[in-house]
């Protein structure tokens, strides 16, 4: 694994989330859920590709890690989305 993997992958995940929220879905819980899934998919696919390129078996275990990570963090969206929405409403009073 390369040391700067997450430095390279997180902007791609952020871009995917931005494109999802601007083009496909309205902001809200479903958008956050889809963006989160896309971020985990991109991050873990890149990690699996790097492990595969190094000659290590990665696909089954890597995708299983992605599923577990998503299902562990998805319930946190129930708390985070309303908090971010409240902050957004307070900051953007005149939009």
C-alpha cells in the first residue's frame, strides 16, 4: 500500500459526493447514504487494486471490509444529517 493512498482517494470520494448531491439527489438522508456508499466503494476499490497489483489476494476480503465499514457507519448518518442541516440553515439564512 502506498503511504499517500488516502490523500489521493479522499478528494475523489469528495468529488463523487459533490456530484451526487448536485446532479442526482436532493440533500438529505438518502443523498448522504448514497454519497457515503460511493466514498467507501471508491476507497476500498482503490485499496483492492493496489493489493491486487502487489500480487496479494484482495477482492473478496476488501469488498467484505467495505460492506462492514458501510453498515457500521451508516447509522451515524441518522445523527449527522440533521446536525449538518441545522448548521446549514443557521449559516445560510439569506440564501
